[in-house]
């Protein structure tokens, strides 16, 4: 077990309207930022997304970039030019959250700062990348990653947890402190219950990239051309689903969900999956819906906003800015 004594991020970057990069001080406070409309930003390839509320979102991605949305303004935090990407983010609240990726490093957001946390003592000599994170509350959370590694956060410490998986795990969602699910390469599915992780029967050998559960009895997992539905205690592979190269899924209710991927967007409604008319949007990595009427998606040089029953691409080149 390793004490996660933090190291402060050393630099702050704000992307200005004409593509200039300004590097600042070691920590950041939102109110000291210059805020830009998204149209001014050179947006990196984004991998992870989390909606805290209708007024606040976070996104992470390539080169350790972190974006923060407050109302209609996106703040760009650039912690130096890193040689890794952040792959997932899970917020406990507006005041605390975690981001993972790279090799042995994760970031903890607390007291208005992103703080770097070194975990090499947990991994040892193995170069294992954390892939996904799901926080239950400020004292309890889980990370999954390469070589089937599972980490548990409890009372201020991250520690390795027994895992039956050997292949990489790509996504995790905890329903509570007592139950959760994880998926990964080769179609592996893990179920956490009664204090331990165990494998369950999977109807596919295709890699699964995302798992999201509505309840203990209902959920979805997607990856590539595969869509799995968990119902009545077992996972079933659906046929005749749109092939969008599934990367991420977000569930609104038992009757409504959205998924994004390499080749577009798919919508689940009235018991069927259909490809959205927004198919020209491609290279998408993550989707997070706040309601039937609103949500966000991110990907390769892209941020999409779902509102008024349509997905709208947020421009990334229009030179419009304002100060804050």
C-alpha cells in the first residue's frame, strides 16, 4: 500500500484565440483563468468525460489535457506536455474528483487544484496503465487497467485488490460500495459482489470498451461492433445493431440510452438501437447524458452538445473569446 502524498502540477496552460500557448503558475484557481468560448480552442483528442451537473462538466485526454466546463464556458488546463494521455475521469462532486491514465500516474482534484499522485510503488516494475475509474464517494473508489489490475481507494490510500483477470480491463462502474462491474479485452466481464471480483459468462470474445448499469438487474456493455444487454441475470449479445465501432455508452433510463464510437452515434429507444442522423460525427470516445434532453460527447478534436433533440458540434476554430 502506498500513501498518495500528492505532487502539485507544475504548470497551467490556457489556449488563447490565435493558438498561442501561455504557461503559468504551479496551481490553478478557476477565477484567475481567461475563459474562452469553445470556438477558440485547439481541442486535443479527448478520451474521458464526466457531467457533474447541467452546469458543469469535465473532460480529459491526450497529453494530459483537462477541460472544465462551467455554464457555457470551457476552461483548458494543460499540465505541461506529457507523454501520456488521461483516459477517464470520475468526479465525487464539484469539489473533488480523480482522473487516470498514463503509466503510474493519476490526478486528484481537491481544494480547487489538480494534484499529481504517483502510484509506481503499487505497480512495482510493471508498466501497467490505469484505464478507467469509478468513485463511489470521497473515501471509496476503484480503478481498473492493464493486465487485469484492480486498485481500491479506501480511507485515503490506493491499494491493489485481488483480480481474476489477466487481460486489460477498459471500463468499470460501481453501483454501490457492495456491487460493481468491469469489462475488457476478449469480452471479459467481472462482477464485484460480497467483497470480491469474479468473472461471469460473456457471450462475446470481442473487446468491450464501456459498461454502464441502471441497476443490479439492468445494464449495457459495448465495444467494436458488439452490444451486450444484462437482463434477468445474464448478458446477451444483441443482433442487428448499428456498427459504429462502439467506445462508450450512457444510459438515461431502461428505455433510453446513447452510444458513441469510431463511426458515429447510436440511440436506444423503444427497444431498438438505431444509428443517429448525426453519423457524420466520428472518432468519438465518450458520451455522458444528463437527461433525455441534454448531454455531451467528446472525441478526436471534437466536442458535441445534445440539446433541442439534436447533436451540435462545438466549433474549434472561430476566434471568439472573452475574459473572466
